């Protein structure tokens, strides 16, 4: 056991971590317990999964019309999903904006990955994978990339609501406060911007074997997104909290590992299941009784429309028989995609295809093992290691500059943002605070107008009594004795020096 002098108050071992930026602290959620947060986040995740199911149904219905309608449906769902996920995540409690944004990032990534890539594969018949024409997979993937490069940036650049607020609603606002809100810019979230990027990368990796030009389309889409985001960040969007590196760290540790794993697995399956026709060579020639020209009537799998297919059978043509090449949907599940999975007397792979399928199959197994080990280390071992060993490593060196000498620095002042108000609401007594640490200043009204303590009559009376009696530099227990709001103070260097000399 540790000596009592090394324990907090002689009893507790503290878990100390680097805090988020002051503007990113969610003061209103700091009273929630760990288990309350877990229960609420589980419920919101279930709601998000239900939304994915609804989105899959809508995409499947649109796909029956055409690949273009399916791409438009995917674009619309990807556009409205941040709004829906934002409202769902508002039910959760998070200690910082970075934690909340990470939660939104996970939900939006699942929603967009499934809508953009996974669902398109599920609703497309296996034999339509390499078919050309309306309703087939290649055409659908092309339409999705075009939507990413054209439709989404145009909607973002158009900034319909922003222009309406600035040019119509703002000039007609009934008062100055509401007019200022209309000119404050469109709210944006880093989680949404990250999912736009990861969605394009995931789409490139998922369809790399059947649509390799997707890497070029993806690079162009990311280039367009970068410049559109930069323009909107500087010209159209409102300032966002300094949430730190939570999302980028999570994305780097988990998304890119998963993306590489998906890339390896889909590359393995895609190469092994070529040519996607469920036809195996029977090693026999067609009978002479079938030689001739025929017109075969088939039906489209989605619309049910008849399709006329001309067929010419010549003497010496080989016979083919049905064999299930779809290793992804085959029951029982097949993993990894190796040549031995073809089945007895149902081989469709060429010798070269078998050789490379073996290489890609075992490579996917190796990458899966590496990713599992990385996740186990980051999720389990890292937390266990922190109990017994010192794990914190400073990322920067301490400078000689004093805190009080740094300009434009914020302090940890309890405050909460309320929709419809241009400035946050303070949650503490500010007479003993250096107001330059608040992080903002209303040019027209004092901090008292933005302080919620004055909404409580006994707190307002206590502050008024202190100020009338000239106690603003003496003991302020008359205010903090009510224990309704946080106790926050700052000490300047002069005060500390005077106390030390005394």
C-alpha cells in the first residue's frame, strides 16, 4: 500500500489526466455518473442502428428505380444524418466537446459507411457485380463518387440557410440580439467533416478490386472537400470550440486500422470470386442439337421488366454449370477466401488466380491478427498499465513564460451555451475573477447580464449586499455559502507576492 502522505487526503489514489481546452468543457454534464453515461450512450447507439436499417430500406427502394436514384438517396441520407445524429447525441452526457464529437463521429461513420458502401453491395445481386448498365454495381459506385465530387460540395458552397439568414431573416429580425445571431455564421461540427473524409476513403477501400479508378475519384473528391471546407471555415461557418485532438486521435488509432483491414479482406474476396458469374466450365462440349441462334427472355431482378438476350451457340462451345462463387454470402460463412473454399468439382479459379488468392487470403488473416492485437493493447492493456505504471508523457516542454503574462488565454470559468443566445451564460460569481480569462466579452452589456446567478433571488440579493457594503475584496462566503454555483477565483502575481511577504 502507498504511504498516506502520497494519497489524496490520505485516502485516495488520484487519476490525473490532461484536461480539455476551457471552451470545450461541458460544465452542465459534469454531475453525471459513469453508469448513467453508459446507459444513455447504449440507448442512443441502438437508435443509431435503427436509423441505419431505415436508411438501408430507403436505398433498396430507390435502387429498384435506378442507380442514379440510389446515389441521390445516399447523398440525401448522408446530408441529413449529421442533423439526426446531433439530436440523438444531445441526450448523452459528456465531460468535454471532444468526447461528444467522438461519439457523434462513431455514429455518423457507421451510418455513412453502411449507406455508402455496405448496403449497396448487399442489395446488388452477385452476378451484377461487373455488369454494365442501369442498376448494376459499377454504375452505382460511379454515381456515388460523382455525388461526392459534385452534389455535396455544391450544397455546401451554396450555403442556403446561411444566405437566407444573412440576406433575408437577419435584416428583418425584431431586435439586435436576434439579428446578430443570423449573422454569426452556420454552426458546424468537426465530427461531420471527419466522417466526410473517412466515408470517401472507406468507399475507395471497399470497392478497390472492382472499381480501382475509385482511388482517383476519391483523391479528387477529397481535394474538392478540402478547398470547400477551407472556404466555408474562413467565410461562412461560425467559430467552433477548441475541442483538441480527441477525434483525430480516435480516427488515427481505430478508423485507419479498420479501413486497412476492410481493404485487405475485400481485396481477398474480390480477387477470389472473379469472374462473378456463378458459372463453372464443365470440361465438355455443347451437343450439336443446341447449335444455332436463340433469343432468350429474362427479367430484371429489381423492376421485373422483360429483357431480350440474343444467344449464338456454335459447335465446340464448352458446357457450363452453376457453381456458387459468392464466398461472402455463402452459408456457412467462408473466411478466409482461399482456393480450397471452391468446393469439390466446382473450381472456377485459374492457376494464377489460385496462387494470388492464397497470398491475399493469408495476408488478410495476418492483418486481422495485427489489428486485433493493436485494439487489445489500446483498449485493455493501456488501461491496465495506467493502474500500475506512470503512462503520461508530456508532448511539449515547459517554457519560461508565466501564465499571467500570456495574452489571449482562457481560464476554466463555468459557463454553458444556450441556443438563441450569442454569448454563453456564466455559472459562477465573477467579481473575484480576472474577466480576461472568461474567453469572450459583450461590447454592449456587462457580465451580470449573462450570469445565471442573478436568476436566483437570494444569490442576486447576496451579491447586491456584498457590493453595497464594499465587500468585493473581502471574504465572499455570503455568496458561496449558498452552495448553488461553483466557487471560482483568480489570484494575480501581485496578490500572491503580498500574501507571501505577509
